């Protein structure tokens, strides 16, 4: 049997190493189990690779290719774990980017006089309190960490049968941490605002002594014998880990091996993903805060669906050591909370270099709740706030459908467009209210447009990196164990990724550089940009590594258009009556302090974060 290394080496000699041809050709030979590469195989591979090969070149290749005996199997034999990163480091910083490196004590907001939290009699009444509020109660010994921990553990157990947001309760560890926190505080050793505060981790973060399942069938019993850096840092801050929370399988969606994690506002819907459990549990008042991750919308989307406040930090601000890798150049860890300031308090504890994740910058985060946010330069994505332009009717231009199946597909697509347009029209009033509220706050945002760029095409970097991260899963056929097997799920994506040419991956990386420079130029004039949470900005800013704060921005009424699907695992089942809408604020690279200060001002002015789902029916659903 030919081996791949020498095979590709010979392709390089022919000038084809940077194309798709070597991989496809090698795959063909492996698939049919032959000992020779034939001309017919070269023809098929050349068609897919989009390169022209003459008969003379084929003859030369055959002679060389069939004379070699080593290949990529030597690399396969290494069985590299997911934790091994490639010797390539993505750096989002352009030549014009600047950020501070000096750290100073953070400045939290003052508790308002007469705050009702100090007079609460039932600890259950604190389920939806902010971290800032809970911290004050714990610091002043008005409530114990043990009481909070027992309360949140009780709620996790009560609501999980319906919401399905828990993979593993870390009860033994949590009780020990809570008792330790109370003892330390009693002895005058107060660690800061997270001391004694219960939290939940997305189950792609390793926690020693507990399984780390990545939400995926086939990994249900996986044990990683370490604590992720973020887990260690929250331990050091005195926070109490109460649960490993769900994520869609291998960080996609909200479908995991135990079912579909639900939206507390509408339990017929999934909570979106992939930070499905963190958003659902936080929204349901079952943890004080949680840690999620985002590669392409995995904090933004569930925060929107569940009405949470989420922070996707700048790429390279929070170390990912001990977290599952999906895309080494795009993965980011960040908090999902109830308030903007809570996000700031958590970020302060988890950011900074750890000496292991080489992508982390020496950037400092300095939270100041009293920052003069009115001095910040604010923009808004103009076209995203404008009514959509009327599209000409396409039906008259289309050729008649050739089959009933084709007509059915067209009808379904038309229905989807109509539902999307109806929802966009309904939700426009929330965007109009946003601009009005900003004016009321004394802010006059200037119009701006995101760079016109084929950002979606650059997504092949994510596809290729994720396929490499789970290469052995695909090659061994264990991908069939994953719960969801639709065309947009990982098994099909990973298989398709093996047909991405090396040259095109590099070309996408070069295009990404142009996009980074365009975004750097745009942020020369702005500190904060206001935008809807979806749309092109989501892909663009995940590729460039810019930070985003996602916060609730209102509630749809009974007259809202209903979701297209009622299947909880269908991503089209979103929105509808009595569900939250969100808004996103974008910031400069490592400009989280300014970004969060402005977002806090808007949140304080609107108060939408004070809305909570009615869980009465949820809690009784399993009884």
C-alpha cells in the first residue's frame, strides 16, 4: 500500500502539493484498497482540485507515486489529543492596535441606599440576584455561601428534568468550597466579589475528578485529569462550582447526548447553542453566573434566546487551557450573567496570561463602573437599523419546477423567507426604541457600515480547523455516534472539510488579514458600535477577534409572529410570543473596560435585565 508522506512529496515535485489533488487522490487509493494509483484516479482528483494535468504529467506522476512507501499514517499513529494545538498562532492585533498592559484595582458600582436585598428573609428570593448584589450579602455575612450553594443546587435539581441543562452536578466539590468560603470570610480573608458565589461551567471545561463530555455521544465518560485555567482562577477567586452544564455536541447547537436543552422562556424551544446549558441555567436562576465559549455565535445566540447578558471577550484575553478546542484561531471563553457588571467582575478573575495558551496577549482589563461613558465615541450599523428594501418578485424569473420535490423545496424556502421577513418587521420596533433610548441618554450615535467583505467564505478556516481537531473521530467512523446527523451537523461538516485545499485555507487566512485591517480602520473613529445581535457582524467580529456584549433589549408580545417549527431541536424554532430580544455592543480589541461601561449605562437605563421567566409550570412539569 502506498503511504501518504512520499505520495504528497512527489505531488510537490509536480507542483500540486498546494492543491486539493494529493489528499483526494490518496483518499481514492485508500478507499478502494489498491496498491497503485491509476490515471483514472488522477483524472477524478484533478477535477475536484480544479487543476489541469496533461497525459505526460500523469505518466510522470504514476512512475513516482507508485515507487514510494511512507505517508501520513506516521502522523496518524501519534494519536494527538484535542489539547495539542498547531504550531501556528492567530494574532488579531494589527499594526495600528493599541492596548494597555498595566493592571490596577477594579472599581465596582456602589450598592444603592435602601437596597431591598438586605431585608430578604428567604434565600430562594435571591435566585435572580446579580453577582454584585450577592457579593455584598456574602461580604457582609447577611447570607452564607453554603446557603446560596444549597439553594442553587436545589433549583438545578428541580428544573433540570424539564430544561435539561445539567450534565454533572459537582455537589461534593461545591459543598466543600462553600464551607471553605464561609470559614475564610469569617476569619477576615475575603477574596473579592466572586468569593462564595455559585457558578456553572460549560462542559467543555475540564474539572478534575468530574467527567468532561463535550456534550457528545461517545465521550459520555471522558475524564480529563486537570482543571482548566478558568476553573483554577475561579477557584482562586473563591467561586463555587456547582455544575458542569450542557453544550450541543462538540460545541454546536443545543442538542447533546442527553436531549435538547430548553429555553426557560418557552420550554418548547431549545435554548440555542452551543453554550446551551450556561444560558438556560443562568436565565432560570439556577446559577449566579456561568462560563460559556464562542467560536461563531455560541455565547451570542443562547444569550439572545434566553435573555441573558453575555460577554464574548477579545480573542487572546482569556486563556483556553483545559477547554475543548474547536478552532484554535477563533475559540473564546467568556461569562454569561444577569448583568453587564457581573460580566466585568467575572472577566476580571479569568483574564490574563497563564503561560500555556500562547495566543493570550499581555492586555490588562481594568473595570471602572464609574467610567465617563458619555465621552465614548458611539456608532451604529446604519443598514441594520433601516427597514429592509423591497425585493423584486422572484417567481416570475424562475423556471418551472422540474419535479414535485423541487416545487416542495421552493415552497418551503418561500415560507421561510416570509416568516423571517414578518419577524424582522415585528422586531424593528425594538431597534427603533434603541436609537430613541440612546438619544434620551444624551448619546448621538453616528452611522457606520461593517466592511463589505466575503466573510462567510473565510469560515473555511473554522471548518478546516474543527475537522483537524476531530480528525480521528472522522477517520475511525466514530462520528456516527453523535446524536444529530443532519447535513449541517459536525459529522458531515468534518467529512466535507477534508476536501478544502491547503492553498485555499492560506488564501482565506490572507483575506482575514484584510478584514482585520478594515475593522481596525473602522474602530479608529469609534469606541463602541451598536448593532443587532445577528447579521454579518457576527461572522466578521468572530473572525477579527473583537469583543461583544449581548444584552436583553425587550420582550415580544402576544402578537409576535409564531416560530416556523415546533421541534425543540430545530434552529428555526425561535422567537415568538413572550420571548426576549437582544442587542449587541461591539468594542475595540481589548477595549472591554469602555465597552462594558457603555453597555452597563444602557442596561441601567432600560432595565430589561430585570425580567425573568415564569418557572412555575417548569418546576411542576416533572412531578
